[in-house]
């Protein structure tokens, strides 16, 4: 890595011109802290909007700002107020934000906003290209710049690009409401690694890619333009030590004392802190608190609810309406349940500095956070880190990304007022010992996976994807490679051939039901098998009866149904004792899809079922494959079988068995001087993976592969084997 280039909508600064002179002040945020904590032996550069419109400024003023920022390794992207209005306030915050948070009714699909979004992403790209070199790593952040990875990739095909989405990624049904969903997906797939907070977001993204582009994934990996694109979970952490040490500060202790003195009396403190936003569930939270007071009047005069709402996007109508609703509801609750000496809700509509925030965290017996939808919610993590005495309880909405990590919190459905009101009572009455145990478990987890670990994990994983990409870049077998291999083959004493059948040795497209070996292939296999130094094994997805009939006299060994059956030394055996009871549940589903999909058919093998769709209209098959995989994913979740996607086939088989495991039967049989493996689809990647590094692994056709070498088609594979068959010692 030459240098790390961070790209985000905003630079981590605040510009101040109140004194008449431009001042640049560093802004403190989670991302800035995480990046600064990265221990990489390289230069770190940040590209983003500086926060003000400089398009009408004098050239000398712009040069002055550039000089100030460049000294801090900050590089501005200058945007006009109009661009910010349409790209940021418009498309990012009035289209993407509500849609991705499942408030589709608030989303505005304005073509001018979309056009500006594209233009601004292109502006960011131009600034990146001015700085980026081939050995650099680029890390793009958040929903404002989802087109940027592809824009960079189109101009710098080999550079490393990571992307992290800090908000939820919605289900495909919601995402596809966006008229420009295809362009967004293509933009994100320009990355090498795409990070999300939770598995749900990864799953939703994968489903959207499949449904929109027809590209499927294998364990979170997509193959795009002959390169791997990985999706991973990276739950963003916090600067744990900063929050865990802060309650011990003298100024914090003094602030707590002053707050309690002004309040007077002894209360149970419930705290709620949110930015003003319809996604945060503030109204639902207030309704639940109101119900709590109604159901449990014994807590009147005993609890005090601090409702902190930080102003945000006050120019947007939905936010103005939300503010009015909150004001009215708080007034209603206080007037109904309060008295001259006590109000149940202390409502503050403003932001707080760090020490004030820590004071509130330290005081709070309960943190009450119940978003309708939230990417992560770091407030919950900050509270947990701040409760050094362990004497606190977190009530957390299940729709927050944080809920996936903080399982010891009281997890509620934010739309269930009854459940939530009862959760308040449970939190208040929880024994101190239980509070401490729950809090300690959450604190240990957050301390281990803090902000530094989050950033470091992402960069390390991005480096691993680079290594994977290099490993999977198989090359055509050149004349020189063929000469070297021929010499090795001529001089070796023991040579193992591991060969796939359909798509590798025969053209499966001609007749998927009956592709017997023709004379050319039979002659090639006979000549290779006849040589006593060779052991020729066909490892196929076909059933053992077909393999025995077609290839029993042409090879030394056979493996059928993707490794379930093995024939070695003349006898067939299964790798494990297997059941076929699961077929009763799976077969009706496949039959339904055959009925609905002209041209498809079911192939039943001893221990697997396969749905073939090679003869199906491509447009229809793209739809049906997705539907079938969805249906199968639900029914196979509790079975010992998995869904395997091959070349125009969906197969259901035992997930613990694969071609790679079958290959080990022959790999460990003896010491091999030379190993040659040929395959064409994902099922053959398991073979390539288990073989020694000095093996000749060959991928037939296009697509990313773990194989070292590549041949274009079936005929080239036959020609390759024919050349070896002619070599004599």
C-alpha cells in the first residue's frame, strides 16, 4: 500500500469565518477517530466537501484554503449550494435516507436530484484521480457516494477499493422501488470489499444484486468482471477507552452533582438521546412511557425521563412535523401526570458537549433507545462503555444494528407499546447483581471490538481480497507453459488426473440429459488411462449409474453426485452414512417449479436432487432461480443439506460433502509427482482449493477461479489432454 485515501461526503473539519478570517477546526466523529487510530505504515489522505460554498470565492482564497487543508492531508471537493441542495439534501437525504430506513412513503424520486447525485459523484472521482496511484488503497464511505467505486474502477481497473455503508441496506423489495437501483448496485460493485454493520444488511444486498443483475454469490463473494467482490460484516465500534475513562473526570463528577442539585429529590433516571429523525422512534417511545405511567402509577413522582433531541434537518417538512408532534406529546404527558413539584419528562431540544453527555450517561439508571430502523446506533454503545460501575440497564429496539451485538440489553419491538412499557418496569426493578452481569458482558464485547479494531479489520480484509484476486487470476496456458508441463509429465512416475465431466470434457449445452463420451473423448481417456503411471479420475455431479455406464471402462476411478459416491479399486461406496428422508420435503417444491418453468426438469440421484434449467428462457430462468433459492433456503435451514448452484442447475445435496473432499480420497493415496485438475464451475473450485500449490489446476471458460490456468472451452481441454496422451517417456 502506497497511501490510504479516505473519501467521504464531509472532511473531518469545521470551517469558522465568524472573526472575518478563515479558521479550520478539527471535528470529532467516530469515523475520524477510527481512521486516525489506524496503525498503517503509510500516508493517510482524506477527500471530501469542506462544508461551505467556495464556488464564488476568489482564486487566492481557494488557494489559501487548499494550502491549509493540504498540510493536514485533507483535499477538498468544492460544491456549490445548488449541488448540496440537490445531491445532499435532495437525493441523499430525501430519497436514499427514507428508502433505506423503510420509510418509502417519504422518499422523493426527483430526476434532477438523481442527475445531481451522479454529477457530484463524478466530481469526487475527478478529485480522487488527481491523487490516487495504482498501489494506493481507496476507502469510500456511505450512501452519499454509492456510484463512486465504479467510477474509479472504470478509470483505474486494478486499484484497491473498499466501501462501507453506515446506514441499513433494505430488503430487495424496498430497494427496487428506487428507479435507479441498477446504477446504485453497479456503482457499489466497483468495490473489492463492501462492508455493512449486520448480517441482515449483507443478506439484503446479496438478494438485490441477484434480483437486479442476475449475479449470485457464494459465501458473500460475487464474481464481477473477472474479479472477486466480497461482502462482509463490520459492526462499527466506539473509542471504548475514551468513554470508559470519562466518568472518572473531575469535571464530569461536578456536573452530575450540579444537575442533581438543580433537580432536587431522588429519582430513577431514564435517558433518551437522539437526533431529530423519524427513524428514531421518538413518538413511539413517548407513547410507551405514557402507557408505563398509566399502568404503573406507583412510579409517579419517582421516575424522571430525560428526553434529549438534537436538532437536525429542520428545513425539511417531515422533521418540522415530527418536532411539533414531540412538543405536543411531551406537553400532554407532563400536564396529565405532572404536578407543581414534578414533571415526568425533562425535554431538551439541543446538542450537548462531551462532558455533559458523559454526565447524563453516568446519571442514567436506564438508557431508552428504540429506533424504528437504525444502521448501528452508537449512543447505546457509548452508554454501556460509560457505566463503569455496571449499575445501568439498556432498553434497545430490535431494529437497531447494535441489537445484534448487545443481546444482554432488554430488546423490544419499538412498535409494541405494551411490551416496551413493561420493559421500563423490568429495567427499573432489575436486581443490581443482574445489571452488573449484563453490563459486564456487553462491555467486554465492546472493549474487544472497538473503533480501532473495526477500522483495522476492514483494511486487513481488503488486503485479503487483493490476495484472493491475485490468486484467482488464472492465465491462459501458453506454449511455454505447455512445454514445461510436457517435460514434467514425460519425466514423472506418478501422475493424477482429476477431471470434471459436463462442461469440461463434453459440451453440456447440446443435450443435458444424454452427453455420452464420443469417440474423440473415449480415445483420449483410453490412451491416458492405459499409461501405467497415470491414475485418471472423473469427479462429476452425475449419478453413479450413469458414470459407470458411460465411463466405467475409460477411467481408473469415479466420483458421483459431487463427491457423495466414490468408486475406487472397482467398488462404489459413499463417504458417509446418508439419509434420503429429506427428499420428501424437497421434491414437491422442485416439481412445482418444473410445472411453472417450461424447459426445466428434475434429475433424481441416489442422495441428491437437481433442477436443470439449461433449456429455459434466460429471462425466465433468472427469475425462477431466485424464487427457487428463496423457497429452498427456508426449508433446508434445519436439514443437513445445502443448495448448490452449478452450471444451469440447482442441486440439493449434503452440505458437508463436496468434490474437494472426494478428491482427497485419491490425493492421499500415494505420492504424486504431478497432479492435473480440470473443471468449469463453482463445484470444481473445491477441488482446486485442496490441491497442492504445484498442481496444474485448469478452469474451463470465463469467470473468476482459484485455478492457476484457464482454457477457453471444451475442445481446448480435449486438445490439451490429447497432447499429453501422445507424450512418451
